[in-house]
């Protein structure tokens, strides 16, 4: 014989603290971050790359429904394992005024200022002719999974300075590290108790008295 069993459900702010912790854990691990929460970080990074002279590559993907769309070649893994990080694919050329423009875009970000200054200095020593190709290699996503080829586009075949490869590659890898730090900061905020509690209430999620998701 069938029976109807009723269960009282609660919003997260009606739960005890221990039950609320379980509700938060469900949101962070299973329910809450299934959307592309990193889009705003990516958009800002693309703008920063344009300022610095990095043109990010895109790839075309086909969805299960047969529709095609392009995605910028940015990847990351995180945020709790050794080897986590971020990387990108693209090409770099000298961008006039990058050091000034990046300070206007991000006046308080000393890391970006330093990267822009390093790029400008190494370009100046090479008569503004350095260029780099950036390719992702391997299964992992971090700054050292980027294979960076540096050359001097000299019309008379003049070689790059001895430090060009190292300085330019290090600056581009520092840019990937900067991206990862922004992603980690955003993730930490979105999974903080304050942000999760706000999202649980806004979403109207309901739970049992012990904090198990139901409803």
C-alpha cells in the first residue's frame, strides 16, 4: 500500500549552524557553481592582454545541438592541488603606450605595472621588434604548460639580445600567474559563507532540518 510521507523543509537561514554548514557544502560542491562564474575575470583579462600586446587565440567548438561557437584559449585548474594554475594561447607584439594604458586601466595593480614595464624595457633593448608565440602543451594548466617561442622580427636579421627569451617568457608567465590569482580570489569570495548564504536565500533552496538538500 502506498503511503504519503511529509517532510518539513527549511530555508538556509532557518537552519542550525551545523545544518547550515552542510547546506553550504552542498552548494559549493554540487549545486552552486555550475555556471561559468569566471566569465567576468576572463573578460577583464582579455582587455588587459589587448593593452599589453597579447592577442589571445580562439577555438571553435560544436555543441551537442550542432551549434558552433568560439571560445578564447584560456584555461585553468584549481584551487587546492599542487600544479594548479592558469595558462593561455596567443601571440605577443609590442604595443605602444602599454605601460601608461595599464596604469589607467588598473591604477592600483603593481603586478600588472611591473609586467608592462618589463615588456617595455626588453622591447626597447630590441628596438621594439620582439614577438612571441604562446602555445599550450600537455594535460595540465599552469604557467609552465605554455610553450613560448621568442624571436626578433628584424628586417636585417639582427638577433635578439641574450636576455630577450628569458625576460619575455617570464613576463608572460607572470601574466598567467596574475590571472590565476584573480580566479582564485573570485572563487574564494563566491564560496565564502557570506556569499553562499546570500546565494542560498536568493535561489530559494530548501533543506531538511539536518541540512540535506530537499525540495
